[in-house]
């Protein structure tokens, strides 16, 4: 990776300036990048403009119009790097997410965007009691997981066939400001998998890792991104709830292990980045 790239800042577009995308776009602006971003919320446009982000109102999905298509092409024209940070909609049908992103894939090709940084999820892995590495879930157009089908739209190129274009980052459970883990299970009864490991990543590390990928030109990879500590659910979530003064969850009394452990070795070995919140219990104070 070439540090001289820092003097050749690419133009970046962040599709989805929400809880994660907006802090990322702000961080990129602070680092000297020219950044455009999208939101579905009109009231956020002024906030983005004040932060130095070129704002665009854009809605994907069933309400995607010809105007939205034009907006998407305007955003991506002259863009070098697209950060695609549009999570699946809750309660949507099983095939809707990859379909939702098809217009983006078409626009990326039409506008000749050099690199896509696709923000995916570790939900693509089976919930089995073992370490999960990147090769344990493969993106494919016919994959059972809709998230993996969506990844396939922006899959890293084969480096042997030329310059790799895209990178996929599978983020573990997100936490941080306005999203403290103590609220996730507070007050629930008969909660399963007390002995399963916790897989989370703090907002600060999400922003840091995504920025580092762009800065260090880490293209052609699929990465897991997760804190290195994995406390068990039955200990971590009651502690997190009590810290907020909330009713702790009540876990079932069983000895079943269950639950995957996300292995983030590859991203740690590849990027010059130091995680800020690897100890999840200590990181509770940073929410």
C-alpha cells in the first residue's frame, strides 16, 4: 500500500449518511477528501452541507424514481470511491436487499466508479460454535443469503485479472453513541445462548477501518471487522444494562454453547490501523 496516495485524494461518495455513514463522511472531509453523500431525510441536508459534504436526497427501493436515478448518476459522476452503506430494511422480503442495490450496481458501472467499499454484515455466517473466517461465507448470485447475493454485486475482482476494484467489510454488531449495548436486551426474559460469545464493533473503529481502507488502497479484499474480545452474553449484557440503570436481561439456565466467534485477523494483518475499542467491557463507557 502506498502512503503517497494521501497526496492524491480520490473523490468519495457515501451512499447512506446515517448513524455510521455521516461520521465517516465527516472524518473523510476532515482528512481532505472531496465527499458527496446521500440521505433520505430532508432535515439532514443542511447538517451535511455545514459539515462540508455535498448532500443529495436519494431513496432506493420501491419508491426509486427516474429522478432518483438521475440523482444517483450525478452523485457518482466523477466519483473514484463509493462507500455503499445502505443496510437491509427490517421486515423486508428475503429477496429485496439485492434487488434494492441493483440500480446502484448499474450506476457504478455506467459512471465508471473505480472502487466500491461495500459495508456488509457478519450475519452472513451460520450461528455455529466456532470461529468464522472470511472464507466461511462466499458471495454468489445464487447464495441462500440475500446479503451474500448483494455482496456479489460488488464482489472484489480477481487480482490475477487486473487491478482489484472493490472491498467488502463485514461488520459485527454495531455499538457506540446513541447505540449502547445495555439497551439491546434490557428487561427481556428467558434469553437464549447465555454462554455464546459477543461479537461487536464500536463506531469509532468502523469509521477508522473504512477510512484506512480508502487511504491505504486496500482493494480486492473481503474483511471481517470485530473487537478482539468476546465476553459471553450472560455476563456482558446484564452488566451493560445495569450500567445504564436498566433492568438486566434474564438468561436461560442451560449449558449450551452455541454462537459464532468472528475472527478479524485478516483486517488486522492487512491494515495499518490500531483498534480503539477492543475491550468491550471497557468500551461500554464510550457509548
